[in-house]
């Protein structure tokens, strides 16, 4: 699992990323957050990108909360990824979690599928 709290490390990851869809999705978030350029990225959001061999337990540890206890803003189903947006504080700080659809943990896939809304590219 990758966790990003600052823009330079996130950009470094994106430059090496082999998933054009993931690059596009994260780019959309960064564009939306650009209006807050006077605030460090880590004070606005934390990005989590899971690998194929990550598990529900690893995500629970990283988020420091059970999946059943989170208030999810949204869960989107894209072609290759699930995208979870979780707001964790009243000031709007949150987590953006990307889970690959080929992840080995079936319980995590079930959770995402039960929570997700299809996006236009996934609604075929």
C-alpha cells in the first residue's frame, strides 16, 4: 500500500505509474485541490493506493478505523479501480483510497462492490 501526504511524493509516484486511469483520477483530485495551493496537501487529504496483494486488515490499520465505522462520502467504480472518498473531520480533511479491482482480498472487493456507484466509463 502506498500512502501520500505530500504533493512531491505523489507526483513522483504518478510519473512511474503504469495505470493511465489511476493517473487521470488522481490528477482530477489534484486539479480540484489546486485552489488551496496555500495549504500543504497533507493538511487537506491523504491518498492511499492499494496494491493487488493488500488486504482489508492492512487498509483498516492504515485508516485507523474499521470499514463498517467509516462515513464514506462516495465510492465510485471505475474500469480498473474503486475510488473511496472518506471525510474524517469537520474541516473537510479526508482520505482518497484507490483499490484495484484485481485485488486478491475477496472481502475488500465485496465491500467496494456493495458501496460503489458506477461511473460513466464503468456503466457499460
